[in-house]
C-alpha cells in the first residue's frame, strides 16, 4: 500500500510543481527532482527503494515512445552524421573519462568503474526531451539534441553489458563476442522496432473506436520493448525505431477526431509517468545518502567530479566537431550552437534503470563490491545534471541568441494557415467552374472559407503592440459560444434534447473554443 500512496503523493506534488514551473518558466523535471529531494529529507518519510522493473518496464517505454514521436524524419536525416559521431564517439570517450576519474577519486575497482562509466556515458532521451520541450530551438538543433539522446543508448547499453559480464561473471572480453552482442542489440532492436511499427500501423488503420485506438497506442511501446528484450535485442532501440516510424505516419493512422482524443490520453500518461519517475529520482537520493552515511560527504565531491568530467568531455568534443564542420563549410566558427548542444546533456531515467539492474551478487556467490556507492553516485549525477543544466539551459539559449523569435513563429503559423485556407478556397472555385456540386452548397462553403481567410489576415495584419481588433473579434466569438452553451444547457433541462445529444454538441462547442485558445 505504501508504494501506491507514494505514487499518488508524487502525482499530487507534480501537479503543483508543474503549475509553478510553467509560471516560473523552469523545466518541470528539474523542479520535480528538487521537490523529491526536499520531501525525502523531511523527518518521518520512509526510505524509497525503486525496483528495476518499475523504471525499465513500466516507465521507460512510453516516455521513449513519446520522445521519438516528436522527432521529425526530415530533421533527423539532416543531422544524421553528427548524431552518429556523438552517439558512438562521445559515448566511448565519456565512458573512458568516467572510468579514469572514478578510479582516481573513489574506492570503486576498475571493473565496476567501467560499469559506472557505461551507465553515465549517454544522455537521457526522456530528460533531454523534457528539458528542451519548451525551448524555441531551431529545428536542426532540436533534432540533433533529441536524436543523439535517443540513439546513443545502444552504444552505452553494449558497454554496460560487456562491463557487467566482466564484473559479475569474471570473464575476459572477446572482440568477437562483443561484435556479436552489438549486432544482436542494435540489429534485433531495429528489426523488432520496424515490425512493431508495421503491426501498430495495420491495427490502427482498421480501428475506428477511440478507446481501442488509445489502448493500441499505449500498448505499442510496451510490446516493442518486451519483444526486443525477449530475443536479446535492445528494447530501447526497438521503441525508438517504432516511434520515429509511426511519427512519420501520424496523419495517415486515423481520423482527426481520434487523433485529438488519443493525443490527450497520451499527454496525460506521459505527464503522470514523468512526474513519478523524476520525483522518485529526487526521493531516492536522501535514502541512498543515509545508507552511505559511513563515507561522510565524500560521495558529493565524487559525484561533482564525475558530473564535471562528463560536462567537460562533452564540451571539448562537441566544440571540436562543430569547429571542424564549420571550417569545412567555409563558415565562421561560432560558439552559440555548440554551447547549447553541449549543455543539453542531462542524465535521467535510462542511467537510473541501468544502475538499478546491477546485481547484488556475482555468479560465484560473492557480493558485488561498492554496488550501493555506484547507485548513489549515479543518482547524484542525475540529480546534479537535471538541476544545474535544467535550471540554466533556458538562460543559456537566450544568451546565445539562437532561440526562434516568437513573432517569427507566429508569422510562420499564420502564413501556413493562410496557405491552407487559400488552397481550400481554390478547390471550391474549381468545383464551381466544373459544376461538380450544388451551387448553393458551394456558395455557403466559399463564404465560410473566405471568412476564415479574412480572419487569418486580420491576425496577420495586427501589430503585436496593437491587438485591439483581433482581441475584440476573439472575445465576441467566445462570448457568443458561451451563449450557445447556456442555451444548450437550457434545452437539456427542459427535456427538449437527450443527454447524448447534449454531450455531442458540447464537444463541438469545446473544439471551437479550443481553436480560439490556440489562436492566442
């Protein structure tokens, strides 16, 4: 029962924290971690022990899937080369650097230091996506940050399995075995991801029930993850591949009405899972600190050294690759983009899941040395990166000046809406010329589409400092829709319409009101 109470408590805390995060323009994951640490330090709070299955099997798949769906295929292809370099080269370099610093400043043996290096070598897609979601980054920079965090897990997972084999089984590393392991991890995850996406696409194309559609959408990441892990592949890779493929087919999967409902359900699930997992990360740290009370405060200095090493290695490699790429392209070397990419390297859910999966005893029955210290350092580094980089990433983006101007974003959206409306009006004109539809129907539709174009142009022509006309238009529309809602309630109370009719008409009014809110 304590576990259920903890989850419910985290959801309540997350709701409050998310409200303040939006007002303060602070990433919710960073604030959630801080709230979790504060709650964990309160007297009387029981120790929190998170099991590996809770993170890797319940929380991770849907969060990875949501992050992958947000990655456009067009932008992914544009950043393919730097993503490949960072997903392999940076992971290997980061792991080696962590091994060196861990051996130098901690009592952890070399084998387990290799395990810790593999755990912390890759950035976390869930944390990075959550941190970057509210930043108006240029499309290619956003794609680079997200794609790197999504695709570097296969490399770090391979390193983790090799290191774990050395520590637990006491075996020597075989290059042939390592190559086969990597092929199985990456290839198996890729194949299962493609099959999962194909199966989900076929099912969702034939589903017209919004409830079933939501269930299929929620089950898809779990199915891909479990199937890939069962055949020895990477469940993370399978979920990422399936999400990217399905994300490219979002408009073909189902109807607009079902897309709205499924999107709302999925956003709710993602919010709940992110709330629980980032809150648990913060809550777990005080418990781990109490368990390591005999080591004094050395763990904090060790965690700071590891986190600083990871940041420094990332800064050096990203700046070096960026300078080389800019010089080859004949461009002036700049610091803005590489600085933002370097700083967007938070650790989070994936490293935590890997650390929790570290066994307590080796195959020979002996205890794995310093396992608790590895878990403590992993959690501490995660908290440090989420808090420090999370709180400072937005100011860095503003200082670098690479964020998209809100006015430009608004202009692009307005232009797109206008182009769509004009295309629709052109189609109606063609129907009128060929007399393919009744004239009175076409007249009504043309008047409606022309009104839409006039409304968009009114929005476009309104200066940011003088929005009086458009605000008045929106206010009158909202007031008129409110009058319609009152009349709908009156008709229901008089018994003129049934409850089913009331609900359906109310949904139409809500959709129109939501459209006005989006215009804001």
